[in-house]
C-alpha cells in the first residue's frame, strides 16, 4: 500500500471531523515505506486507545459524564481506524 492509498483508507474510515483528521495526519506522518506501516499504525493507535480509555475512566469516576463521553467518541474513532488498517 502506498502512503496515498493508506491516507485515503483512513480518511474514508475516520476523516471529516477534527479528531479523526488529527489521527489520520499522525498516522500518515509516521507511515513506514518499508511495509511495516500497518504495525507502526497499530502501535500508535494502541497507545492512543490506552490513553483515551484512561481519561474516559478518570472522567467517569469524577462524575464528569460529558468529558467521559467525549473520550468515548474518540475511542470509537480510534477503533474504526484500527479496523480500517487491519
């Protein structure tokens, strides 16, 4: 897969919103031309997912449902990205 193809797949899956576009930009920036792009992307997404889940949990425990829901929406975007590159 080329870098442009990779970007298109991700943009089609999660683009069109601020966080999705941020994720696409990050993954495209770190695209590995040697063919390890999927593993590199998965590793970066795993890190994002862990961070987002931690923040979601923290906000829920503190009773801030609005912020927790924002994190949950970001989690859904990251999970869509993972499916798109799987």
